[in-house]
């Protein structure tokens, strides 16, 4: 049986290694949140232009909750350090997704929550986070005089799950 902290530590090291491979100078705060009286983010990363303070959380599939104090500490540290605060979430069998703390759902109790569906639909994926790609939505394509309405309708049907990939490809080939 994997102890909760062991899995979280492994996920944090995984994030550190991925950021390093993407060209960031990166460090994992030792025992962030427990070894010191000051709340520290889990990961600090910078590429010479952009600097992040990241609170990293992972889950097997249940929603991820963060306390109001965790978010306040992240924002406070980030402001004082000159970094952008981000919450990185990773659900089993999924990639990392990132959120600005202000974009997280706030519970009635003043805590924060990220559901897996929200991460996949609204989070910034790793490639976009490190500057290797840029998210383009169907709305963006429509604004740029991109594909016609038929193409957008097929893509939207695929996105909703109304069509599988082969059906969508066949419709777009016509």
C-alpha cells in the first residue's frame, strides 16, 4: 500500500523532472508545508522570463481540495517572491493541469476544489504551461474566419462524444 505522502512526493518529483526537461530551472521545496513555520509552495520554477510558485496536488480521481490557508500562503509567497502563483493538479492516468488560484472553484466553507472534469476542460495543460503550445478553442477558430460552420459542428459533436473519431473524420473528408 502506498502511503499518501509517498504518492504526493512522487508526483511532485515527477513535476520537477518534467519542468527541468522543458528547460526550467526548478526546485522542490523540502517538506513544504510541514517542516517549517512558513508555508512554502511545493515547487519553484523559472525560465529566465517567467517564474512560478506551484502548489502541486494529485488524486486518484476524487476532487482535489485545497484549504483557504494553502491558497492564501501560495499567493502571499508568490507576491513576495515575484512569482506567478499556480495550482498544479494531476489525476491518475492524466497529465498535469494548472490553474491561477483565482480561477478555482470556492466552496461555501472558503476552501477550493478542482474536479477532474474541470481540470481537463478548463485547466492549462503542461505543454501550454511551459510555452510549447497554445490552447485554441472552437470559439477561437470561429472568430478567425477559420473552418466553416459544418466543420465546427462536426468538431463540436466529436467534443461532446456524439461522434467517434472515425465518424468525424469521414464527415470531414466529404
